[in-house]
């Protein structure tokens, strides 16, 4: 079941036999994910799993590094 609000949605996906999931069309469109893009998988045992486009991840890391150098 899908529930869309401005800039948000929730949808369930099933894990296949090879551990793969399909990223829903709404998420691909919202986050501009295209064939061939690289995603970072971040995991925290208590907080769960997150997916980020690599460029967003590296941008966050650079911004965070800049804070430390200030």
C-alpha cells in the first residue's frame, strides 16, 4: 500500500532470493535514480538501513569535513 505526502511516501518491497529489492518508481523519480547510478547502503543495527546516491553521500561527507576544518 502506498501513502504519498509532499516529498514523502511509504511502500513495502520484498527481498528476492538473491537479496535484491526493486526500488519503487516513486522513489526513483523523487531521488532522480537512473540505470547505472551508484547507491551507498548505510546500516545501523539499531536504526536500520538507508540508501543514498553516492554523490549525495560524498557531498555530505565533504560538508561535514569542512565543519571540522573551521
